[in-house]
């Protein structure tokens, strides 16, 4: 069973109700996200998004920023596009480097990395497409630490992904970050639910 593809305003709990449920919802979200992430190389973490992860994010942003109803439309405009539409996977990719000097040096060498992410299912290559809301690499070649990338699948690729045919490998074909990681069966099973 697949989840909805858009968060509607009526799915958002009133702040007073959300605050009562927040601790339990955060605990459940942490559990859900365990099988929706994949570390690729020494710095990149792929967080595969879903309706549930984005619904949680909208609630959290409203809770933290306390912008009320006026903020809701902005949050829905920001997070609805990151919900998979039935024939794709969508990842938030974070380059997680604690040391600020090292982070600046590494990101300074990764310009365009958002256009060189891929998922391989068996021998089929699915190239990532960077979210077009803004440029994620600067003209000087520095990449953003946060990237949003969609991976569009054909029906046969979806069948192979769901059917367990071949390995699923996630990675980058970037000259300065040519890393790959195999997707575990638990992550693959969780992400298979994102397809219609």
C-alpha cells in the first residue's frame, strides 16, 4: 500500500495537539527512518523521503518556528515536492562533516555532485536529477552540504527493485567523490513502498 502524494492542510495537527503527541511521533519517526537511510562514502548520507517523513518535517517546522497558519503554505510548498510521486525515489543527501575547515575544503571540491548521484538496480542505471528550486553548487565549484535529488524509475526498473532482482547500489560518479554503497534488504523493502 502506498502513501498519499501530497500533504493537505487538513493533515496538519493543531499546535496544542501536536505538542502532546510530539515525543511519541518523534520516536516513531526515528524508527521509520532507520530503514530509509544509506551512508555512501565517508561523508554522504542519503535520507530517502516519503509522505510520512515530510509530514513530520512540516509539523516540526511549525512547532519550532511557531509561524502559525501563515507559515503553513510555505512549508507545504517546500516539502510537498520531496514526496515521491509513485515512480521515483527522492533523497535528501547530506554531506556530514563536523570540522568546519575540512567541510569547506571537501565541499569546495564537490561542485555538481548533485547531478552525479545514481541508483543502480542490477545493470539498470537510474541517474539522479537535482531538485530545481535553487542551484546547489556555486559558480566557484563549492557544493551545498544539503542536496535534494530525485531518481525516476521505469516500470521494469520498479519491478526489478521490488522483486529483489540484482543488487541495488547507490553512489556518485563524481571525480572527487566516486563512492558507492549496496542497499540492504531492509532499506530496499522500505523504499519499495514508495512506488505506486
